[in-house]
C-alpha cells in the first residue's frame, strides 16, 4: 500500500543545485496538473517527503500497476527543480540531472547538447546504456540537425530506408553526393510524439473520433505503431 523511494546521493541539477525529495514532490505536483497521462495518479491523493532523501507515495487502494507506470518512459514524470513547478504549460525550463545539457534548440532545425560534467552516474549498474543506469557521455558536444535530403555531415533517420523507398532511392541515385555517408540500422528505435491540449476541452463529436481513427489506421497501414490520445 505504500511505495518508498530512497534517492541517490550526490545527484545535481544542471544548474548546480543538489536534487532532494522536495524537487520530486514539486515534479509530481506539476505532473498531476499538466502531465498527458496524469490519470495514472488518480488512485493517489498525496505524496510525501519525510526527509530530503526519501519520497513516499501512499495509494488509496492497492495499486499493482503504479510502479510499472513510473518505470515507463510513456509516463515522463521528469524531476525538475522545485522552483520551476509553476512554469506555464509547454514552457518548462530544460534543467535535468542527466549526462547531457541543452545548449541551444532551434525548432525544425537543430538541437545542440554538451556534456554535463556534474552528472552522477549510478554505479550499481555495470552496463553503460542510453536509457537507464550508468550513462556515459563520450563527446564534448553533440548536434542533431534536421536534414530532409540526407546531406553529408548530418544525421538523417527514416524508417523507409530498410524498405527500399524514399531516401534510400535518393542515396542510390546520387552516389557522388554520398561520399563518407554511412547507414546504421537501429533495431530498437522509435519516436514518441505527445501533443497535449491544454487550452480547449476534449472534442466529443463523432467526426473528430472518425478522424482520429483514420489517422491511426493510416499509420498501421504504413508500418507504424501509432497511438492517439486526447486530453483536456
């Protein structure tokens, strides 16, 4: 009936502030109001921080699905500095505790990250992975730039390459432009796109529901695992 989490020691935000259970409480407070999947907390009326290193969730009823939900990146309850809990929707400052720190973001163009030297890895994990545990940043900076044509010097991801359509055909037609271009198959990779609606009530018309179903079916027909959800 009670979930108790002991926080790792020495974890710092990318602004230098040590992370404590007060930040975790503030993060859950914010997510319960603005998170796209906040309904998973419907069985929880409060969370507590009995000391700076402990965070407690006491569900109203037995909740076997709570822990798996917290472990899923589909429910991104990211931990933020407590002072940012009231940032407006979609305007939360990007301050995390991970190995990469945001330098610059230009929508539709590029994202630039730099290694955060204050990152504290969890050495209980032996493997250094990109998703959990012991992470390691092997570069000083990383820039991910959009490149619809797959030009040299940039990374381009497209699920159609393996199927022999789209950009793969362009690569074959223009080999003189692809010197030094290498293709890497990502066997376990996907993109999750969440677009919360914070300003308008959830549409309930049958026309809207049909449009959502048509979009999901289109994705399935073209090999995508597509999910759709609306939220007020």
